[in-house]
């Protein structure tokens, strides 16, 4: 189920918002959690159990870590939690990729190839993996106390506006909003407006640009003129931006209708004056995640030149793998 689908717009969203609006405040998180589980299970009914299991494991590991005064034990629990989550990500997202490439090498030498049952990629696994990592790391760094209720933690991970395509929300940015947030009619109206704006980007611009790009990219390049090639490239350029930023707008708007404040994910990246500025404006929550949870722990720019470029290489390698 995607935000621009008929099922979501005509059935899921109106029913959810009506129930959420009229339900007592103390049950609102339960309504969001149930709606989020239903939203995810609609598209991936088998993999909902993967999320439920990993959230259960992470919640108790992090609670155990926070209560421990032994620094060695805290680091071991941190390593265990991060390893489990990254292990699941690599298993589901990259097993097929690595096996296909190994087989390609083996075929060159005429060796027997590896037989592998292709795995179906769980929806949104990259996003909720990164967010489970922010939870354990933020608690380890003592940026914020862990949540005391398992259902609140599960809500943080599976909150449906951000579940499929972000933005990536760091734990300390959302923790207090889960347990105590204020809602106003102005937030609901501005949230609805932001959602409608994102829906327009997706349906009226991105989808139409995609038709043009697919048509040109699918044609025989020897018969393609320069002008046609440029039209195809620019159509794809605007398709990918309006698709992704439109989805982010819809997520931010939906969250605001429930009283949550999500960080911005794009700030007009195509007006950037340099590549560096472009990366600061494009998918900003991923850039912030890479900087705070990978680049800075590696030493950031407070190292020698060789190590600096190695750190940058690791960050962009990880970013490239994350994008598939």
C-alpha cells in the first residue's frame, strides 16, 4: 500500500483519521500502532513478523544495556544489537546481489555456479534498520533514555508515515513526541495541505515525467537524437526528485496531522551551486544519519588526509549499497 494508491486514499486514510480524531487521547498511540501494523501487513504480511521479532529483541537488549553500569557490557550489547540489525539487512537486501556477482565471476572461469533461492526484499527494511540502530546508539551515547514501554518502541519503528521511504527519524528527535505530544487544528490543516502538495508532486508531475523517461530510455539509442536524449535525462531527473520529495511531503503531512513533527528531507537540491551543497540538500535525513552514525564515529575530518578520504569512501560506499 502506497500513499498515492486508491486503497490508501479512499479507504485506509479516511477510516484511520476518523478513528484517531475521535478516540480518547490515551488510546491514540494504540490506534497508530494498529494502523501501522495493518498498513505494513497489507503489502508484506509475512515480513511483519520479522519486524515484530526484531523490535522485541532490540527493546529488551537496549533496556538491559541502559541499566548496566559496566562499560564493556554496554559496548558488547551495542555491538550485538547493531550486528543483528545489519545482519538482517544484508541477508534480505544483499544476498541476491552478492550471489549473482559471485556467479558472474565463476561463469568466466567455467566453474559451477552457486544455487540460491532468491529472497523477497521486505518493504522498508533499510529505513527501519537504520532507525533501530539510532535507538541503540542514542541510548548508548545517553542522548536520551530508552522508552519504558515496548509498544511505544514498536510505534517508533513502525510508524507508518515514515516506514516505506522515510524520512529517517533519529530516536532522540521523536522520543518525547511518542509519549507526550500536542495536537492542534492548525497542525491538522497544515498537515493535510502538505500531504496534498506531496500527492500532487507524485501523481501530477513524477508519474507523468516517468512515462516520458521510460518511453525514451526504452527506445533504441542509435535512432535517438541529442534533443530526445536530453529530454529523457531531464524527465528522469525531475521524476526521481518529485517522486521522492513528494513522498517525503506526504509523510511529513501525515505525521503532522497526528501531532508529530518530522525533519525536512529536501530543500530545493537542484538550485545548488556545488556537488557538496547538493548532497546537503538531497535526502537530508540520510545525510545526517551517515554523518552522525558513521562518518563522525570513524573520525570525521579530525584526522589526516589519507584517513579523511578513507572515511569519505566508506560513507559513500555505504550510501551506495544502501541505495542498492
